[in-house]
C-alpha cells in the first residue's frame, strides 16, 4: 500500500479559554489516502472542523493551539513549515470550502477577480489574460452558464448554489491534491445539495489521485459519496471503516446509535425516532475514560476510568471501544 | 430602474454613486461647490492688482510671470508698479494698453487712496467694502474660500489616512496590540487641543513668506499637522470596529485558505468593506475642519497674517460691529459654504445607507 496523501498522528489541538482547557481535538490519528473520499462524521463540537483547520494551520491563536502532533502531507511536515510556506500550501495543494457560500465571497469584488486572485497569488508569473482564460475554464467546468458574463458579476447577483459552485471553482482552479470540504452543502436547498455533491465527485473523478476530506454530520451524504468514514466524538476518532462496512456492521455503540437514529422511509410503521440518550458532555470537562461513557447503553466496568485504544477489530476497520478489545 | 439596467452588473460603489446622483439637492450642491472650488484656483487671474498683460512702447510685459520695477513703466514709485493707475494713463493714448483681471484688486493690497478711513463701506468698485486695513473684503473672502476648503480637505485626507491605517492594524491584529493601542489613543485623545495649539504657536512663531502660494507656506502645513494629529483618533474607532466585524466574516476565512497574504487580506479584502462609515462621515469632517480653521483664525492662533482668512474677517466684524459689511459677508460666506457641504454630506449618508429598504417609517 502506498503512503497516504495526508497522515495525521497524535494531533492535539486545545483551546485555552477562561473557563478552562477545551480539548477540541485530542490525540487524533487519521489518514487520507490517495484518490479517496474520506467522510469525517460527528455532531457539533466533536472536533471535525478543528481537525481540518489544524491541517491548514488555521487555528486562531490565542485561544487555540496545536499542542502536539504530526501532520504529513505528501511526506512533508506541515506543522513545522514557516508561515510563508504554509501560505503556498493553502489554495494550491490543499484547498478548503466552507459551509456558507453566501458569505464566503467578498461582496465588493467581481466573481472573476476573486477566481483570478488565487491564480495570481500563487503563480505571479501568469499574465492577467492567462488567468482570465483559466478562470473562465474552471467556471465552465463547475457548471456555471455563460462564465464570461458571470466573471464580471458581483456575488449578490448569484444564487446560493451558484456561489458554492464559484467557491468550488476557486478551490480547484490550481488543481490541489486535497480538497477539504467543511459541510459544503449544509446551507443549501436539498435539491442543490445533490447537485453540488455530484459536481464534487465528478470533478474529483477527472483529477486522478486527488482526494476529498468531506466533513459532515449528514450520514446520507456520507453513504452517497464517501469511500471511507471516520466517526468523531469528544475530540477523538471513535471508528474508521470503509463506508459499506460501517453502515452494515457498525462496531462502536455511538456509530450504532447514529445509524438507528436516522429516519427511514422504507417499510417500517411510523414510530418515534430513536435518539441517543443524554447530551454531549461539556468540552471543558470530558469524562476520563471513554468519551462516550456518559451516554453509552453498553457501558460496563472499565469504561468510566480507562480510555480505550483505537484497535483494528476487522481488516481496515478500526474502533475505539472496550467491547472489542 | 429599467430591466436592462437591472441586468447589467454593477458594483456596490457604482450603485451608491447612482443613488447619490438621484438625490438632487446633494448632487447639485456637490457640482456647484466643486465648480466654485475649481475656479478659485484661478483667482490670481480673476482678482488681482497685477495686470495680466501690458503693452508699453511696442513691448509686451506679463506681470503674472515676471516681476517688473515701476520705473520700467516710467512710474514715479518704488517696487511694484500700480497697474490700475497705468491703465488709466494708457487709456488716453492708443498705442499702449494694460489688460487687468476682471476684479482688479489684490488680497494683500491696502486701498488707502479711497476717500475716508478704512474700513470703507461697499461701493460699485468694492462690492463688499474693505476691511480695517483697506483691503477688499470680496477678494479676501474669495481667496479665503480656496484656503479654507483646501485646508479642510487636506486635514481630512491626512487624518483619515492615519486613522484608517492605525484603526485597520488595531482591528485586524487585535489582542494585546489592540489593547495597548487603544489605551495610548485614549491618553492622546485626552490632551487638550486648544492649549496644545496655543503652546505650539507660542514656540513655533508662524512666519508668512510673501509672494509664496498658500499651499507652500510652512505654517499652513504646520497647522494641518496639528489638526490632523488631534483628529485621526476618531477614525480609528470606526475602522477598528469595522475590521473586528469584517475579519470574522467567512469571505476573509475563504481568502486565508486560498493562501493570500495578510497585508492583501487587510487592505484589499477587508478595507473596501470597512470604508462605508468612513466615507459617509467625510463631508462632516470637512465641515468640522473648516469651522476649526475659522475658529483658530478668529482667536488668532491660525494662519499668520496677512493670509486671507475668514476667521480673521469675522474677528474684525466683532470689533467693528457697526460696520455691517464686516459682519454679514464673512459670516454669510461661512454659512453658505458649510450649508452646501452639509447638503453633500446628507446625500452621501443617504446614498451609503445599507438599510434603504428595511427602514421603518
């Protein structure tokens, strides 16, 4: 097996706030392999976004800081490169798209200027004409009709779906090896969501070897698009498995809880939606043992005190639970 | 708005400009003031005691460009020739002539040959009368208009540039730098402005260099510096606040992930979005600066004599309350100018109002 595109080992990103230390990401190991779509799933505050932001060193400091860890991208250590070089990585080798396409574009500049800026920032030798043609090409590719006209329009003249297409165009114009999509469809209508996801997969298929890290809390999106899934809870990876494996044979009680709380449209008589009992523990005051122990229905004696390790319970299926040790 | 207009792409700024043009009172005030201000730069050719051109003994002279001795025109005085006198002399003969500006009196010239003692009341030659040194009030008001407005615009520019830069840095960097900067600004802002002016003007004696343009006078720039030094703080508050708000917006984050440099993000991405309150405030800053110069001149701490100044004329009006032309004309000029600038400011504010549709009436 070739070395992964992105390798995260022992990442701890903590936020030092007035009410204590928030261990948003606590000892995360994660690989994004060449050419795959990896889904990173978890509820709000589980540390998915902070993990992604840590990769690009976008943690606001203060209050946040990457305490320890090792992030290697194509073998290069991202945590030790200086500020100038991390800027070279951003947008060119690793791109990111956010949840809010409506506000992610600068309202005072035209679409064209914002696409061209990325090209000119990373490849200063490109002429404006070249950058312009390149921008029109990528806008065509992301399915924006009449891109030459759209280039001269302002963000407020485009719909939400169009703006997310522009964001994807900006993210992909320099052909980065990794695209981090942080809930790219959350703010969009359901019909547009499917279009945007299809577009992302289609663009990825055309760029051989490029990978996507898809952060979402929508399991339906994961089932549709991902090759592998990582489930996060309480700042830790709880389960990593190929997508079929995870949906057919979930090992971690949290994953099982997530899957049973999905509403179903097939067969079953209308019943109350199953939920996971309890609430997410306070980030400043996580349990000492298993992070899920406060809500777990299968809790037994070691769970409260001993933190389980991430172990390979089945081939390529990793889980962090005492039940499987 | 016609459909074709709506479909055309338009930047926010251009839309606001279009809205500004629709607000007739402000727009026409702007046009009028801009025209008059532009014309006021040509005042030396419109109102001066120097001739535009002289033809004397088959030779042409251009006193605007070069200085001629009175003796060159066979006049019996020392120094500058009396061109008005020369014109009367030449009008008898056909050969020689003098071409004078439309209003042939200068701002520094004491008209002591008028009957009676200065200040002289308005007459057909001197429409607004003369001041206590026998200088034509209309000419001095006109020159004073140019100086006041130039002064106010320059102070606004200097203080805005400094205020925006510093406010941007405070807001963008934030944290301890912001805290320290804010406290320093507060200390600086609590310095009493008028006392500082009095101290400075007693140490640096204002010099007037005769024959030099107002913009090239050192005391003019000194005063701009002092006023700007006390005014930039106000802008930092607005810009700092705007930067705090804008830097948290998604488009800034989106720009950071594309690897754009910090200075570019600050000045190219955030600044245009942070300028709205600053721009709508600018006309009122100009009003404040005109008033400040008038007040300082009135108190005698402003531009050195004999600079044509509104404040100094208003001061003369106060000491000569019976001479109505020394009271009404300078105050009238000040009032009219400020009124027009306020009209502009009102229209700019209206045009830049982001809440045009949601306002509850």
